[in-house]
């Protein structure tokens, strides 16, 4: 198995800067740099979500091919009811997992959650799914 290549932050920033140029596709830049286009896309996404101060939002939106207004709308929007329910369920699952010293598997966890009155819509594929 080949060793994974490691890239410095400076190299990644320069690659992202090149990918944000108008009229240039990420795949072209990735080919020039000898990296996978998906890797370059992930770097662009990482810098938008984690390194927002490193690059202007407009530049990163151009790199990801999303509208700045769409990004700002998504960023400022409160979590959906489903996401809130999933986060609440995850807290309960982690709590039960810790209480059981990590021995509950998914069937037993589902049964315990049902016993505690936790329900999820069947479309979620959790808790009530058979």
C-alpha cells in the first residue's frame, strides 16, 4: 500500500485560491497539481466551513459553485425540526451507551429507547424501524 501524501496548509490554500479563479474548473486545477478533484473540492469546503476568515465568503462560494445568498441563508437558518430531534436522540443514545458501559448493540438500544418512549418517524430508519 502506498504512503499517503501530506500537504501543507500553505499548499492547500494556494490550491483553493487557484480553484476559485473565474473560468477555471476544479478538475483542471487538480490535474495540474496532480491531485484528485474530490480532494480539492474537500479542501475548498473545509476552508469555507472551518477557515472562513482565511478566504472571503464570495470567493469560497464561487469555488463551491453556490450562491453567496444561498450560503448565508443556510448559515443563518435555524436547525430543522428533524435535525433537532436527531440531535436530541443522539444525546439519549450516547447517554444510554455510557450507562451500559458500551455493551448495548443496536437492537437492545432500540428496545431501550422504545421503553423510554422515544419515537422517530419510520422514514428516518431509526428507533421504530424493524
